[in-house]
C-alpha cells in the first residue's frame, strides 16, 4: 500500500510515517518512480509505534524494541529497560487513577450540591 493509504488506515499523518522511517522504526520499498510502498503488516506496526509513543517511550527505546516484536526474543539488557518502562507506566496509570478518583469525588459533590439547589463553591 502507498503512504497515504497507510496513514489513513493507521490513523496517523504522512509526515509521521516519514518520521518513523527516519527513526528506523518503519521501512518501505520504493517503486521505480520513488513512491513508498508498505506491506499490510505496516498498519499494525504503526499502531504499536503510536501506542509506545503515547506511553512515553522515546524513539531510541522503540527502535531497540521493534526487532523483539518481530522475533519474540529479548536480550537481557533490553529486558531490564523494558521492565523499567513497564514500571514507569504502571506508576503513571496509578497516578492517573488517583486523579480520576479525585475528579469523581468532585463531580459527585457538585452533582449533590446541584440537586440540593446549592451552587458548588469555587
């Protein structure tokens, strides 16, 4: 598939795909006219890259991880980094859950105040 189709199917910009190629996260074949062509598997790969970026991983970490995704094998030194990233993400999730719970409490209080005809104090 061509770059525009991949961008549409993966939900990213063409510019993002070019950046992924620059960072060695994604590869394409080139047609004689220079157009990029990607395999069907590129959609899932781009979505994984997006998820890893959204989780806060840097390009350098993702580049090191991608061969492991393909082969299923992880070098011991990379495994330690991945475990540290996982622990960081777990801590972030816990913090977000606490923030959500606080917001839920505020919403509940505001809703109760509104039902009682009292405005919520600012």
